[in-house]
C-alpha cells in the first residue's frame, strides 16, 4: 500500500475527476440519439454527473488549501447531496415509458421540491455542527448517515425499476444499482476509516467510488440501444401523479415532525437547536409555496381537461345529430328511388294508351286534343321522375332536390 503523501492525495482527488469527465462525455453522446423522454433523462443524469465533478474538483482544491489553511467541507458535501437528487429525479422520469414525458412542467417542479427537501435535511442534520460549533467530529458522521440514506433510496428505486422491466432495460437498471451500491458502501467505509484516522485521499478506501464512476460510463454505453415503450399498466401516469402529490405533502409534513423529534433529543447545544428551527421554518414555507404552485398547475390542467371533455361531448353530439340526419336522408332517398320506379311504370302505360287513343279515327277533334294534352303532361311527369332518378344516382339529397325545384316567389 502506498504511503500517504501530498502527491498521492492530489492524484487520488484528480483521478475521479477524469473518470467523471469520461462518464459525462459518454452520456453526452446519448443526447442526440435518444428520442423523447430518454433525451431528458440523459440530460438530467448528466447534470448529476456534472455536480459530482464539481464536488470532486472542490475536494481537489480542499486538499490543496488544507496545506495552508482550514477550508470548510460544506460546498463539496452539499454538491454531492444535490447530485444524487439529480439521479433520483432522472429515475423518477421512468425513461423506459414513452408516455412519461408528457407533463415535464410538473416534473420539473417535482425536481425542485425534491432538491429543497434533501438540502433541508442536509442543513438540519449536518450544517449546525459545522456552521455553529465547528465540530467536524459531529458533522462528519451525520453527513455520511444522510448520504447513506440517500443512496439507499436510489438503490431501492433501481431495484423496483429493474424488477418491473425485462431485457436491456433490466440490465441497465441493475448496472446503475451496482454503481450506487458501490458508492453507498464506499461512503460507509470512508466514514469508518475517517473516524479511526485510517483514511487519506488515493488510498484503498477510494476504490469502490472509482469503480462506481467507471460503471456510470459503462451504463451510458447502453444508451443507443435503449428504446422507451408504452406502459402496459392502465392509468400509469395518473397513479404516478397521485403518488408524487402524496410524497410532496409527506415532505412538507415531515420537516416539522423531524424538528419535533430534534427537540426531544438530549444534550443538543442551544445554538444547534435554534439553527435547526430556523432551517425547518424556512424549508417548510418554501415547500408549502412549491406545493401550492404545483396544485395550482394541476388545477389549471384539470380545468383545461374538463373544458376539452366538454368540447368533445359537444362535438360528439353534433356528429350524432348529423349522423341521424344523414340516416333519415338515406332512408328518404331509398323511398324516393322506389317511388320513382313505381310512378314511372304507370306513366309509361298512360302515355302508351293516350297515344293509341289519339290514333282512333272516330275521335272528335276535341277528344284528340285532350289525348295530346295527356301525352304532354305525361312526358312532363316522366321528365321530372327521370330528373329525380338522376339526382339520386349522383348522391344529392331529396331535401336538396326539393329546394332546387322550389319555384321562386
């Protein structure tokens, strides 16, 4: 095992930065090739990797400055916590479902809610010991406990997603799960090593974290082959939105409950209690405003959907009336077609008999003129019947025919 030195510390801090740059470049290749929700998923995931990179760059600067001063670990730790919020939000998008990206405006608000909640926990559990009392011995275990809880939530989420998927999606989720297990286990190992004074940057204890960053790059290679599909479960998006709303309300109510439990904790300095109460007060108001904003958006969407439903019903009723009217016209057309056939035969007979009658030599001149008048009227009637038959054949409605035949006043 290499002995601790400044050069090894700088190498141990720089190596994860290189691995994170490679992972970000691998994820970036999926931006253009991924359709729909997958493109958003990879961008959010890249945001998490970017924050991890900023966190590692800060730790590089931290170990450099530690040679000359006593820097604070808060910026690096807060970016590390927030980076995992990005990963949680990316998984909450459910990139395997093509219907999951239809309401990204509400999803972005869920991301803000999630970020505020986790950062509030960090400010409540960890910050007082570093900001108020400057006691790293209390700050460090609290931070690693919070990070372990965050990793546990991500791992459970990946287990659920992997169990519900098959094929390449399951392999992808299991790959990410293995990466976060390594990060969580590595952080737990780091906490123990730091408490016992065994840890230094670049030591064996950093190996799980290095392996996890490498697995991020491997997981990104799945990107071109991953394709979202329609959810087979009915009303999946509705159930998702309901559970998201419940979790948001649970987050609002959890902070006062945590503050109440903190008040029951013994041997807590007064300054820490005061700082925690201020954090809970600010966080509760912020979360309440965000939840109210989300409810307003959902209410607007509900009103819009109700209006669309009302318009659809109105259009459906109009179509139904038109269909009923068309059926009546079709029936009337069939009746008119039958009537023209039935009328045409007697008219032909009348015309024939009137022609025979006009040829009788014993007829008077007046009777012969009447027979010719009958022939003229029959031919007029036949022309009208023929016109009606031709109109029905071309598809015009009987009602339109009546309008066209109506004499002008």
